[in-house]
C-alpha cells in the first residue's frame, strides 16, 4: 500500500509503502520527486514590505475570513505540494498531479509520471491552478481545482480545458470520488 508524504518545507515528496494502510510502513528516504526536478520555482521569492501589504489587502478583501494560515509562505516559498496520485493500469505507470509556484501568487498544477513509483518525471506543461483532484468519467479525465473550478482532458496528462466553476472563492482543499450507483455515476466532493 503506497502513500505519498510531503515534507513541511515542500522540498520533496516521499514515498512510504507497506502491506496494509495501518502499517507498518517503510519510507523511501530519497523521496519520489525533488523540488529541483519538478519544473517549478526552486528559490523563494523576495518582495518589499509595501508590495506584500498591498497583496495581503487584496487577498483579505477577496477571501475575508478564509485567508491562508500563512499568506507569505503561500506566495513566496518555493515548494511542491498536494500530490494526487493515480495508477494507470494500461500504461503500468503512476501519475501524480502536484502544484508549485510558477511566479508570485501563481501556483499551478503539473503532472509527473513514474514507472516504478520512486522516480517521477515532471512534464513541462501546467494545467490549471493548485489543488487538482482528478477522476476518470465517461472516457475523459476531470479535475476539480481551487477554487471549485472543473477541468477536463482526454488523456489526463495534457490539454486540460477549463469548464464550470461550481463552488465559491473560499474553496481550497477538496477530495473527490466517483460512486457508481443504479441511477448512474455521482461525484462526491468533500
């Protein structure tokens, strides 16, 4: 049972594996994807205090009480985060969606692929905002991203196109699950 763990500093994703979700688990110490190999910024950004205060004011106006715990870290710290991992049985690969910083205030999602679960190769294309949560339905890949925006791709690796926005601007983290029932498929979002 593989698990991906993120270090608090966001410098790498680690892989833990074991025979059961309850453990015991063994951590693959070198990690599965390093920040330097992710295609995202690897150096923290630096801005002056006045610029940061203007940005903070705009965020506060837009998000009100839903402000990130540390806006400074969110905006300025080089990191990779929020892995969403899927097994591609047809290609015998593991596909990981993750986000990182492209520029000041611009966190984007990228795809990284592994044939062995420990070495991931990040693709150069970015697909949308942060926190992609992906699922397959009706022959396409779909993603729910921050803040409540849906995307679709034919292969789940390239060409994600934006569709509807179904949630408000304060939505950040989510989980998705497609549940097949007698009346068809339903998407559960939490």
